[in-house]
């Protein structure tokens, strides 16, 4: 009996499988485990709608802010800058600047500019409106997925459904508090804006209506902590959260949680220019339409960093930082449908899947032993090792196991044993032809290799495509199939070949082909 590298690798693979699959198999407290998907452990199923028309309004608002900054920076005099849901208008006071303004607007795609006696009217083209609304849905999906990943949920499902709907499935949400926190994180617009307080009229805010404020291109916003307190804010923001590069939780001198944020180079420049020209005035930090703070500007603030303070807990501050880091939603989302999936459904699914897996596994083992005798036992050892490796790899990477994923494991059992069936048949054919045992084993593996590789590689390609373009459960199926194929290449080809090489002399001496390969005399 001679040890070879194939058996060493195979033994190490089995040890790896036993060690890393043990926490999941025996539900140990320590060690990484396979995460169960929504269909197996229960959780939250939501269908969200997207108010795409708000994305267009947001874009108009952003263009208006950029016009204000550009004209101030280049000393271009304008008046009556205002906007509504569909257009922006302003008066250019010096006609000599018209060519420069035309050139500036030409750089913005999808913008229609109409000039009538120094009055500029800007609006988005119909094509740009459609594009903006489409981008709002795509961005909402990516933003929500980003937030949930940072929230700590394992493989949340966030996918488009229909024209303007988003499907969200969150496994492991069990309590009302967890559900509420996840819903708030998903639906939060996280729209951060830096806006100037209208100091000239601020004292009259308590007696002004929204209509009165609109006459001066202002808006009235409430304080985040005290809704009774109002601020008169200039409608066009200085800059917004799109220029944010980072946000994380910190603590002030009283050990209360705050949000420290940083701006990109453009945002830092705009922030510095504004604070430099408005020393003595107030700058309102507005989040989702509420004023979190409105500090006085004592000096020019450079560096592009600041903080948001408010009356919130550490957990609320963490969720707010996540929302800011992942980006504001271009368009608000709203709940269309919500279902809580109970764990009883998962228990039934697990039970049924385990019956299918164990039942199929036992039948395969029995068939291989009855038909191939000792060769069948060797194939079964490889099959058990294959299952252990699949579970170990999924545990190691914290993969999520769904019901289709369990179906993938069942399918992998058949595919793994199929390789050994092909190899055993090739060896039997060569023995029938009178080849020596060494020649039969080596040529048997060589002849079977092409068919095995063809089958496994084509299946692996299909699994990769499923993972790339599929969502949720389809990805789970693709993951288990891919791991199973790679594991079977190690166990069914490399491992069993090494075992045959060790037993080769014993098989040759016994001359009992019926015992070793089930060959009838």
C-alpha cells in the first residue's frame, strides 16, 4: 500500500469539510454557519413602489442650485431665480454674459433652454425625463441593497419587479423592532441639503404662510427636535448630499452621538466659498426636509467636513450614517405590500428538503454498493466528502441556503456520483478487454475524463450565468451547484483515483473482479 499525493489532498479535503461543516451540522455555538434564506427561516417580504416623478423635481432643484453657484462664482448677475416641478427661470441682468451662459448649459445633457428678452427658461427634454425616472428606479434598488448590506443582513433580496416596483426579502427578521428598523432604513430618503437661512425675513417666520414664503423664493422648515420651531430657508440649496463622500458616528463633548461627514472636492469648494461670503449668517443642515441644526458661520469653513447633531440614540445615528453613506434616494419609495413569512413554513420546507436529500442520498449509496460493490463504496466515500465540502465552503463564506439551494445540493449528489459511474464503467470495459489492472484503472480515468469535464464545465458555465443575471433564490441555486461541481472534481476524480492507486496491487492479487467492480464472471 503506497501513499500518493491524490490521497493526501483527498484526506485534507475531508478534514476541511468535517471541521468547517461541523458548526452547521451540529448547531454549535462557535464557528461560522450556513445562513438560511427567507423561505427556510422566515422573515419579511415587501413590495415597494417608487415615486419616479419626484426624481425629475429633484433634478430640476439640483440644476437650479448649480446655476446659483456658477453665476456667483463667475460674477454673473441674475435675478428672480425660481423653479417649479418642471422648469427653471431667471433673468440675466447683463446681456454680455448670454454667450457664456449658453456655453455652460450646452454641457448639460437633456436640457432645453429658451431665451426671451434676457429671461432664461430651462426644462428637461421628454427623453431626459424618462431617463431620469428610469435611473431613479435603478438607483433605488442599488441604494436599498447597499443599506441592507451595511445593516448586517445576510444576502437580502432586492430586485426589480415590473415597471416601477421593487421586491425586497429580508431573512431572519423576527421581531417587530427589527422589522420597524429595517423598514425605516429602506424608506428613508436620506436627502441631505445645506441651505441658507433667510436672515432678512427670519424674524417673521412665525407669522408667515407657505405662500408668503414662496413669494420670496423661500420655504418654511421645521426643527427636527422641536416641530414647533420654524426656520425660513432659501429654497435653492447651497449643495446636497450627492457631494458626500463619507459619514460615520462620533460623539460630542457630552458623549451624545453625532454624524461626522466629509464632502468631495467640488462640495468642499462650494462649502468654503459660501461660508466665506456669509460670515455672521446661519447655515441650515437639512435632512429629509427637517432642520437638524442651523449654526452661525463665524469664519470660512474649509476642508469639506462637518457634523450633524440631533436627539437620537447610537443605533439611530448608525442607521442614519448608513443611509447617508449609501446615498439619498432620487425618488421616495412607499410600501405597496408587506408579508411576514413565519418560521413554520421554513421548518416544513427544511423537513421536506431533508427527506428528499437523505432519501436520494441513501438510494444512490445502496445502488452504487449493489451494482459496483467495492467500487461503489469508494464512490460513496467521495460522495460524502463532496457534501461535507459543499457545506464547509458555504459555512466559511457565510453563504445563504435557500430552498432552491437545497435542490441544488440534491442535484449535485446525482452529478457527483455520475462521474464515478462513468469511471467505473470505463474500468469495467477495459477489464473485459483483458487489460491489466494498472492499465484498466489509468486508462479508465483517462477515457472518462473528457466526458466528465464536458458535462461539468457546461453546467458550471450555466451556473455562472444564473448567478450573474439571477436574483435571490436563483443565485442560491447557482452557488450550491457551482460549489458542488468543483468539489466533485476534487473528490470523484482526484480522490477516488488516489484510492484505486493505493489498492491497485491488492485488487490485482485478489483477481476477484466481481467483489471490486461488480463484474459478473
